[in-house]
């Protein structure tokens, strides 16, 4: 049984979210966004790369399975 943090959570700790948010604000990346922010997109794309997903459809099926 896992008692610590998952590897993905440990990798996210190294990302400077404040700097990322500042860049998103500068270029208005979340201007018309309601739910799926730039930060969420970055995390999903990182998860897809690290889990070696073949396509976006494969990635969305895995993400929707985890959210339910």
C-alpha cells in the first residue's frame, strides 16, 4: 500500500505554478476558459507523456475513468 506521494505528485511539486500563472495572465491564456484551465491542460499533457499514451482519445478515456 502506498503511504507517500505518487511520483506524478512529486514531479508537480517542482513546477513553479506561480510563474506559470503569471505567464498565463500576461498572455491571457485563460481568458474565455470556464473549467479546463491552462494549468489543467499542462498536467493532463504531462500525464499523457509520462504514461506513454498513444492518442488524445486514449488519454481522455483514462482521465474520465479516473474522475469517475
